């Protein structure tokens, strides 16, 4: 079964993938903080409005993953912003989020050196998203 992109059901499936990942649990053992993902609208790709995903990540566990408004996502300690098509590339394993930040394809608000220390955890979060089947709005 595939989930609608960024729906509550998708968020629950993403959270489950994170929490069953021994790689993430180890790589993020000392991570404390919230992460907001801001997905910028691309009306030509059937994404009419900006949206957000709020991740409550704590010591290798996803305590919560939920869709939210852009302002709610922007209230997180770390905020990564990108166009819908860029996030789709991340979720399909076609772009690494950390490299995307370094190349300016995704924008980070937060302490980049701290994020770099958790590159393996970030890469595993990306791997977790690739394991969640998605119905993309521009492929409907």
C-alpha cells in the first residue's frame, strides 16, 4: 500500500521505519532536538501550498513525526527548506539531504556543524523515507 505524500499515514509509516532502524538508533544515540522539513509549493506539480513535517527526534528514537503547517515546521530547532521536487528526490534516494544543503539546493536554519556530526543519522533518515511507498501528487 502506498501513502499519500506527507499525509498523517505517511508520517506514521516514516516514524515506524525510523524506530525499527538499528543504524539510526546507533547513529543518533546522542541527538537531541526537533527537525522541521518545509516543503515549498510547486503548483505545476500539484502541490499548491507550502507544508511542513515536524520530527521530534530524541536519542535514536522518533518520538513523533507529523505533517504540520509551514510555521509549525519553522519552529523546530533545525529547519530544512526545499521545493517539493527536491524533497521528492531525497525521498526517492536520488539526492542526499546533507549534500543538498551544502550545494544550496536545500536551506538549513540551525547549527550546521552539529548536523554534520550526525551525517550518518541524516543519511539513515533518508534511507527510511525511501522505504515508505508514496503516491506523489505529480504522478497522479
